[in-house]
C-alpha cells in the first residue's frame, strides 16, 4: 500500500485491534483487488536503522498471513515503541492476536448487517 488515501481508509473506516507492540487497522472494501498491506513505523520507535529493521521484521511476518485475507482488504500495521526491543516470536504472537481480534469483529459486524 502506497497511497495516503488507502492508509486513511483503513485507519478511519476500518476496525482496530491493539497489542503491546503493534496496532492493526483493517478495512474490508468491495474492490476485487488482492489484499494490500501498509506499515507505519514512527520516529518514536527509534532511529532510522531501528525503524527499518522493525518494518522488515513486520513485513516478513505479514507475508505469511496475507493469503488468508479476503480480496479488497486494506491492512495497516502500526508499530509501537516497544516493537523495537520485541523478539520476532512476540511480534508474531501480537500480530496474530491483533489480526484475529479485528477479523472476528469484522465478521461479526458483517453478519449482523451493521456497519
């Protein structure tokens, strides 16, 4: 994901779920396009080297989870400052838990017909 409008859509219209190292924003759109993912790693996480390392680690973790997302999904993963010191296992657990929470809420809302 590269366009600011896509990030805004996911953050403003999507569901959110947070954990100690990251926050996940997920929006379901009607587009038939494949799922798209974007990352937000602010200066609060660390210097440029630390931010890029965190972004690469998150990208690696998300890569295995994207095929499970439905077409048209917009996913934004925002790293929190604690992500800089977190192990890969902890980041993976937090990502799985956050995705599980946001997907469960999205499915429940879609089933109820409330948006």
